[in-house]
C-alpha cells in the first residue's frame, strides 16, 4: 500500500483533510498558533498526553520531556500536539490519588477519542498517572507508547543513602520510639527528595514504570533512567520518533497488550520485588483492553519467581543504582526462560530481541537467577473465610518469622479510630497480636488509601518491636514494608467478613499455605452479620458518590464498572 493511500486513512484527516466548512474551521483555528498549512497535509498527528503539574512534584519536569518528544515527532515527519489531562500526585491529593485514577482515565480516553489524533505518547510518572493514562488509552486503542518521567537521584542523609517513602516510614517510627529527634526528622526532608523525578525506591511509580516496560509499551530501558540524566531526554526524543512509525505501521495498543504481555509483567513484578499496587492496576488495564486476567494469575505465575533485585524496600539499593547496573532489560533477559519472549513490543520487535544485548554491570544490585537476592519475590494471594475473594501480601518485604502466625485481633473500624487508639497506653496489645483495619477499601475510604501499613503502637516500638501482622482492605505504598496483608475482598464497607472481626478474635495467617482464617464459628459470624450496617458515605453527591456506586472490588481492579472494556477510536460526529 502506498504512503499516500495510507495517509488518506489517517484518523486526523477526518478533521483536517476536507475542503468543506468543518475542515476550514478545524484548520483555521489551529493556525492561530502559527502552524503552517502543510502541517495538515496528511502527516501523522501525534498527541502528547501530559500529566505535568506543580502539584504533582514527581511530574514537575514534564514540560521539558514533552519538548523532547515533539523534537522526535518532527524529525520523523509527524505533527506533535500536546494536551493536558488530570494529574494525580500521590504526595498531595486527598483523600487518596487512587480515588481519582478512574476519573483521570476518563479524561484521557475522551480527550484522545474526541480530538484529531492518530497516535499518542503518554507522559507518566507519579504512581496513578501510569495506570490512569494506560487505562484510558486502552479503551481507545490507537498506536500508543508510554514515556515515564524517571526516578529521583538517590537520597543521602548524613552520608548514607536513603530512599523515598521507605525511610519516611522508618524515620517516623524512630521519632515515635524516641531514637530520632524532630529536628533530625525535618533535616531529612531535603536530603530525601533532591532532584526532579518520582520515588527512587521500588515504590509504585518505579514498579509501574517497570510494568509498562515489561508489557512492551515503552522503549527498552524506560523504567530506571534517572529523571535528570540526559539519557532520559534522549529516551523522550526517540519515543517521539517511534510513535510516528507506529502510526504508519498501524501498530495498535491491542496488538501489544496481549495475555502474554500481562503474564510477562506479573513475572517481572516478582523478580523486582514490585509493589502490591501493581496487582490492582494491571487488573484494571487488562479489563480495559479485553484480556481476561484474574487475581489468581498473580499467584500462579508469580509464586515461583525469585526476587533478583536488591532494592528498597525489599533490599538496600535504589533506582539510580539499578540503572547503572543495567536496568530492567537485565532482569527480563535473565527471565526469558520463563517469559513469553516472542511477545510483540512497541519497537516492532519481540521482547527477546529488545533485551538480547543487556549486560549486568553490578551483580550485587541485580543478582543472578541461580543465586537470587530472595527466594520468593512474587505477590502471594491468600484466601479463607476472612478473604473469600482474596487478599495479597508481598513476601519479599515481610518478616519471615511472621509468615505463619496465629494471633489475637486488635480492631480499628476506621483510620480515625486507629489514630485515636493506637498510642493509648491502655490499649490491650502485644507483639503477637494481629492489627486489623476496617472500612478503608474502594468504597469505604473511599478510594482504598495507602493506610494498610499501620504504624505500630508507640509502647511496642519503645520495646524494640519492629513488625507485626497487619490486615486490612486498604492498600499500602509500594515503598512500605512489613508483614502486611492488603486488599481483603470483599471489603468491610460492603459487608465482607473483615467487617465482622472483633477484638479478641483469633486470626491465622499461613502465607505458604495461602490461607487467611478467622477462627470464629459460622453461627457467631451469622449473628454479627445480622447486626451489621453499612457505614455512611464520606460524601453525598459529586464524583465520590458516582465512584462509590460503581467501583468494583480490589480483586477486579477497582475500576468503575461502566468503564471496563474498549470502546474504540471511531471518529465522533462533527461539531458544527
């Protein structure tokens, strides 16, 4: 097929390619920005979906990255157009950025479909921007490529490396235990976040940057290049070039986001000690593109994958070190015997071809498959009468001695109840107890906030206790650590068994046996269930009301039920 015939099929030409009144309007108004007439001659129009915001510090450098993407698009003969969508900053948004992930995905989906765009570059960084943009784009299914913003430089406090998030939790507990002063705590702020970029630990931002690379929707090496490294700008320019060719090749997102790609991502997540948040996000992305992916897949595919990456919170190093060691291509290359190496990627080549020349320059950071950093790196999926539809735990970040445990429940019915009660000297709790947090799931919070890694009671911290079993329907930051059971489904706010737990109940956790059991007989549970009533919603009306009515449970990705699926890229009706 000739280039001219191919160009006539470009989606953008439905706006710019005619001689009628409507085409006049579309071209004329675009020209008020100084574009020449030949910008509309049938060259691919590339949308650059930008989540830049000064309220999203992780993405604060995206204006510069967008300019580099534009340079690449122009070099390849495309027409770049940048557009904004809702930016989700994990560090500032309340009650939780997760509440707005689905809202941002709607913004992305409709912005892409409604505009004269042939292909799209997604600029992602902070935790929820990556899944939100990919979910929205998946529901349209145009040629699409992701460019992550990159991690910050390593933190450094008093001559020692510190990691964003991970050391926040540690320092906070040290202050409460009296081992760190308030002044020292404040001094660490500037030492932790000292350059542009997202968390430099294997938090959710770094995990999702790794997930999109493992899915094949980024250029190789995307995940680990530091935000301020010149090679991040080079990656942006090459991404701009590549999306133009993808449009010409008609290489759509659905050709890349296959069942095999998601299975690859699950296994890679295990090898990097990735965030539990990846579970919910990949389930939601799969639902948008039409891949039948289940919570059980995470355990089936990930339980035998060792953790190869010695990186916080599971290990000691940080993302800058990961990049210098060779980055994610090394992990993928080492796993090729387990992965679907033939899976297609945005390069037009297979995953195996992309990583064929990857080299490991530091085996202390990226350990070999024959001598892994930790034997178990995947996400363990638990079931039992406390979590009929499942719950998850991250073994690589948990305490081995607590992976099989039986203890007495200490229950908090909300995050406010927890904060009010946890440091009460009269609280009846010891290190063997199981801390239980209710009503913090998708509907209950709402938005399923990262509060599952509850801080331990001050009196136990002062005794030297550093970990306890904690169970909730909430999430936790990917930077966090501990023996924390999360995403209990169904959640307490919809009447799941978690809502029926009372102080003093015995709970059994058996990670090896994949079991989470509440030791209360069915007659007593039935009595409690009859007395249970749903908590009132935090807000009436507005987006939160719609969210609560339509959000699915954690085991289904916590998407809105009416957003699941791909609605395609058909050109909408004319506007005049």
